[in-house]
C-alpha cells in the first residue's frame, strides 16, 4: 500500500501553495497575486479610462466623491509535476518505496484542490496526468506499480519534463541523485520556472556503510564489480566524501533556487514532509 487511508485523509485537508506568480488558467482554487474574477474582495484602486463600469464601487463614489474600482483575488490552476527516479539504485534499502510515498503525498494534496498532478519517471515512460479527487486512486495505483530497473538518466528525464507545455507550477523530483549528471538535472528543472524541489531520498547505508573486510562491490545499474578493502580508515574516508557530496548538492540546489530536502528512506515520511512544507511556506 502506497499510502494508508488515514494518511490520504490527512493530506486531503491540506493545500499546496507557491510563493511565485503562476501563469496557469484562472479556474483553480489557488489564490494568485494577480487580480481577477473570484469572489474574494482584495481592495480598491482608482478608476481608469476603459475599466469595466460593473466593477466601479458606487457606494464608495457616493461617500468619497472619488471613482474606485473593486479588485478581487484571482485564482489559478496549479500543475504539479512529480518526477520519480526508478533507476536500479533506488531499488535498495527502501528508497523507491519512500520516493513513491513522497510523490503520492504531493499528488494527494494537489488533487484534493482539483489541480492536476503529472507523473514522470526516469524510465522513459510517457507522463500521465491525474486530476481531482477521483484521480487519487489512479495515481496511487500507478505509483504502486513502479519498479526499480536500469540506469538513472536524470538529465534526460529532467529535460523531457522541462520541455513539456503548460504552466510551470511546481516540480518535485524524488531521487537519490546517484547519477553523474545530477547537477545538470537540477538546473534543467529550475529552468522550467515556477517552484522546484528535490526530495533527496537516501538510505543510511548510502552515507554510512556498515561493511568491512575485502569485498566485491557491484554497481546496481551497470553490473560492474569493484574489489575494495573496507578498513575503518576507508569507511571514514567514504563518509567524509559522502558528506561533502551532500553539501555540494544542497549548495547547487540553493544556487539554482531549488528546494532541497533530505528524506531518509527509513524515516516516518508524513511528519518529515509536512514539517518541511510548512517551514517552506508551501502549505496553508
């Protein structure tokens, strides 16, 4: 089960928001800084030639002897694109399961407000669109069928996503970023505009391998075998390099204006995710 019924119900009570202006259609439930035609009154501005006379506040004109136009908050659709890394490295230590739960949580929150969620993967499949509350079971079913296999191809998947038409909205990448081109992928997602977030799914063994002795390490994606001798000093050196890489990922995301959230594969996801969304101002 991707998400329990209680988790879905909890997520459906939340709303995903963005801090930037979106360019979607004026028909969703997300309040925009643009002024438009919803029923939420936002204030006045002085009347200008060509303004719709139906928006003139005649009561204010009589009271202030100044023609004012009533303004209303616009509301926009919010497209959320979920890119899940389905490469072979994600098949270890529960990383794909956690990435799937990240995508599911974001998708449920999105569709609870009648917005569209798009599911992309690194496996080359065509993206699928899910919309509205009735789309939740279909999204959860599609996520539950994902399997880890093959090389990562993050840069190509990010380019494909960034080239898709439609409003920029929000893009969420759930990946371990174990790909030489991870930084290219981050920059491509940022170039789409809107909001982009990397949910960096890592297992404890990725950062702190509990191994020792003479071993043959096999690359999960290429099948290449590398003989190593894991002494205490070698493990410390590995951990130092892993920490430096993690810091480099965080710095690259920050430089590109992309959010970066480390998601341990072993973590209780919902408290971690909801706390991060609230701190970032993407939930309301």
